[in-house]
């Protein structure tokens, strides 16, 4: 079997439509969209069509989308933008992506973390209690990047509204895979990453709710002030529109397929004794399956799978050798060694999933044998 | 009942947990096993091992080097 790529949650292959749109911009649209000549107008027309397409897909107002260089910049724009215009505490779940925690810490505002349960879901009672102390902004991811857990965003949104806090939802793992809609989520801001779902590298977006498009939560306003107009007029951004319009009708079918594959993949895990599968059944992002195996080192497991033809991610780093163990696994009270995350995408079907389940079992057995330990 | 002490100083994850599993397998139910470890991962993974393997985690305490993690064989 050719190599099986199971790291779509880190970077997904380009969708052909995104590639075609980018090629079109590179070869046919030389103009700067900020200029008044015909070439500039042509670029601007496509840019604004892209903005309208993304706004439509995410349920934002026409003026409520800023293009960024990727998910990280979108997150920083959201957090720093809100912090610049609204004084107050920032509250984040303990399992947010490092970019969210880093952005909040960088603002200088008080940053409060709220814990999660064994499945990685934010503790809503603790969130409510924290919000009683006041907050300007709450950061809550749509789905966790390491274990796939979907957060109770609507419930958190109700708490935020009650407390007068804005809600920023990091949807980098769900955009392009599940519906992401500002109103349905109850979010004020949503950040997305193109690289994660095939829209191409170097592209992301921050969208904000039309209901909240006033000065008090317009991050682009402060971003423009800080960094000129580059945020919203990046010439790279026209690559997005076709992807959005062409992918939208097919997502339900792809989601069903991905969910079926993820289910089969998870079902394969318990064949390895002493393996803990992470995240809840049924309320996880369809593309992420994660588990931890006792008695094996995560990076060694990654290397063994890589050697046998499977690309996966591991959130396990021995604290003594290569830094900190995953803050997500620590917050969940999960095993921090032996973690592997497989994330599915186009081209991963049942044969690949079956082969992967067998390969994981073999790799875990190999490593345990090498360490002189038998599970059971 | 006499306990067992496992010296895992200098070992990094997952070795302290492997040593704990071996030691627990070799003692009678009710016996306490103490792992002495200076690996930060042990503080996280020894309690999780106890949960996964239905053993009793009694807690941790400082040691001259590293920390002592106390486990009682329950099954």
C-alpha cells in the first residue's frame, strides 16, 4: 500500500479548485486591489467576491470578514483586536490551541483558564462562575485539535451573552468539514484556517457577527490602525471564493464518509490492549481519532508508524526529553505518553483505515516488546 | 504488610510507568508500591495508570531526590 497520510488536521492537501483559483490570481490578476486602475479593480472585484463568499459561508455580514495569513493570525487578530477595544479579563478553556493562549497572554490582560472534563469538554459551571467575575472575551474552540471533542459552544454562548462578554470561537478544525455559522454557534467572532481543509497554505480568515459589527468588537478597525491595510486587502486572499462555493454542497456526504471512517478507525484501537481512546462518541469532529497507548513513547510510536507508511501526529513529548507534554492531555487527565492522533481527509477510505488499525496494533506491540513489557 | 520501593530516578516516560506495572504485578493484592521518580511525566501518568488499571493511587510526596508516588495493588 502507498503511504497513508493521516495528518489532515495539521495540513490538508490543496483542493483542486483552490489551486486553480490561486493559479488564476497568479497568472491573470497582477494588480494591487487597493489601486484604481483596471488591473487593481479586477483584483478588488475578486477579493470582494471572496469576502462575500466567506461571509456567506460563515454567516457574517458583508463587511465582517478579514483575511489573514492563516489560523494563527486570525486568532491573534480576534483576541488582540477585542482586547485593544474592550478592557477586561480574557477567559479561555484549558484546551484551546496554543495560539489562542499565546494571543491572550500577549495582550497583557488577566487571562483565566477554565478546566475541562475527562472527555475534554469545558466545565460550564466553572465558566459561569468565572464570568460572574467579569470578562471582556471568552475563547472557546469549536472542536479540539488533538482529540476532536466538540465543545458545548451554544451553551457557552448563552453564558457569555448573560455576562456581557464577547465569544470568539476557534473553528480551525471544523471549517470546511462541518457547518460553521456565527449565529448558530452564538459566536461574535470565528477564526478559520485554510490550510486545514484544502483552501491552500497561507490563508485564513476572521469573521465577526453582523450584530456585533459595531466599534466595540471590530477587530479589523484596530488591526488596520496597527498594521495598515494589509489585513483585509492581502492579494493572496482571492484564492478562496471558488473553494467555498464548490465545497459547500458536498460537505454532508464527505462528513458522513469521514465519520464512518473515524468510527471504523476508533473501533480498531481496542485491539491493542491498554489503549485509551480519547474524546466522546458522536460529538467529536468527524475527522479526528485519537488515543493513548500505555507503555509506549508517543514520538517512538509516531516514528514506527512513519517507518511503516503512516503519517500521524503525536501530542506526547516526554517532559524530560523534548519539552512539555500536551496541555490538552494534561487538562483532560489523560495519559500523556503514547498519544497518537489520526486525522482523516479525502483519499482515506476503508482500506486505509483497516491498514492503519493493523499498523497501530503492530507498532504498539513492537515497541512494548522492545521495552520488555507485555500489556494486559 | 511490607511495601515495595521502585527506584526510577533518571528514567523518563514511559519507563517509570513500566517499572510500576512490573512491580505491581509481582506483589500481593493490598501491598503498597512506591515509585521514586524525577520525571515530571510521572506525576501525570502514574495516577492515570491507576485509573486505567483499577489500582489505588494513594498520592505523592517529596523525596530526597524526585518525588515518591504511592500506589496500592487493588486487583
